C-alpha cells in the first residue's frame, strides 16, 4: 500500500485554514484551534522530532474534521498514508492472515508500516466490531512504539468509542494509547459545514407509485450514448444484479447491493469501476427494535451461568442491510462517486429508529452533502 507523493506547494494546516477563510470559508474558531494543533504536529515532524504526538479530532458530523486532516496530509513532506479507518482495518485483518505463523504478528506489522511511513492519517475512526476492538489496542501500542505518528478524525471522543460494545474492556488499551500518544481535540463550531454554501443538485428522489423511475432519465444522461448492458456485474467470484450499467454508471436495486452478502471490498471495487452509482427501490429503513436476548452455550441451558451470559444488542429487522448501505455511502463519499437514490420515504425519514441511529447520523449528513453541486461534477 504505497503512500502518496508529497505536494510541495500545499500550505501547512493553519495557513491553509486562513487561506480558506480569506476565500470565503466561515471563520470557525473550533476549526482554527484544531488547525493550530495540526500545525504543531506538522512542525514537529518536519523538525525531525523522533516521535511527535499525533492529533485526534472528534466532533459531530460536518464540522470540517476531514478537510483539516486532508490539508495536514497534503502538506506533509515525510512519508504518510491517508485512509478511511475501515479500509485500514480490513487491510490489517488480511495482512495478519498472510502473517499466519509469524511470532508476534502485530509488532511485525507495525515494523512493516514504520518502514514505509512516518504518519498514518485515519478518517472516521469508529469501532463497531469486536474483532477490531481486540486488535486496535495492541496495534496502536506497537505503532507508537515504532514512533509512527497517528492523526485521526472521529465522531466520538476516545472514551466513548465502542461504548455499548460486547467485551468493551478489550478496547480500553486502545483508548489509553490514544489518550497517551495523541492530542485529543474537540471540533464543534455548532454548524454542519457540509450543508452550505453551494448550489443544489438533486440526487435523491421520492418514488412515485405507478410512475417511471426518475433514475431512468439520470442513467440515460450519464451514459450519453455509451454501450449499455443488463448483465450482472462480476465481483471476483460473485456477481451483482443490475438494472443497467454502462462505463459511466451502475443502476441497481437496493436489494441488489444491500440485501446481499457484500462487503466493503465489493463497494470499493464498484467505485473503482463506475464513476456514478444509482440505487433504486430503497425502502424505509427504520423498524422497531427486536427485544434483546441472553446468549448462552447449549451446555448452559439448564441454569443461568453468570460468567458466560451476555446481552445481545437490540437490532431492527433492517440493520444488516443498513450496515451495508452505510458502507456504500461511506465509500462513495470518500471516493467522490455521486450516489443517486430513489426511495419510498424522504431523506430525513430514511432511518429514524433502529440499532444504528448513531452511525447513520454521519450517513445522513453525507447524503445531504451529495445533494450539492460541489460534491461532484457529474
């Protein structure tokens, strides 16, 4: 996974923020303070300090955290890598599998990374999986021991990561490592900057019963006379059903992408191949939560075993597909691939109840930004 080439013309974080304000950005004091902390880290790295403290930017959606981190990353003149956090963790799982049989694979992986980069930048650090929770503490500890500087954005402060997760104590070493080796900075100027300024560009429609899909005209406009196919789209050893696809766009039903056993890697492949994605027949994703249940081994069925019992999270009947939908939106947003949606309900009503209301706030904010012309030129 090679790091990007340095941009010698890019401004340091605080100078980039001042330039953006001069060009019309809202003067957000919380952003300025965050830029100052990033500037301090930037200066320490270029002075050659052996182990500069990283920065952990957290706050509600749309506060400019990703923009600030991207300015920091673009201006670095030292080897660095910038990734969405869930992409990084999937790479870690895959690399650990390749290191099967290696003594202490996590320190080995940290040494490998330290040989390639001095800085890791993670966008959207969010832990929802026990496998990630178990790995993150030892991995971060090993990275910091190798003097890798980490800069990250998140919607949560470190102490609230994986707050209701099963076996959360497995994440506590990661939280301790973050708080020891990173400056934790709240970024909340009170406004969602994704919503303004900018001209509107409709990429979300309400389905009209008995009427043709609005996505048909969008697909025709995007495809512009190119060859069109209705054949399934091959993704490695599996395929995805499609209403239509061309070199310019993919048009699928919600069931095709979100109710099938697809992974984030599949969405990465789709965004690699198609400049735009159209998703129709999106249902209302809200649903009443199912009652939580106690999970025990079959040998515990005759009596309550305190040490072995655990409470399962409450999930709505749609939450498996909603996780995939969130991953699809994240990938499209991160790659600047416009996502055109036609749904049964208005955008604000798409998901209001279920076990994923917190991560869906970010999804909703990103979908709102996709309704602006500046999101993409498509």
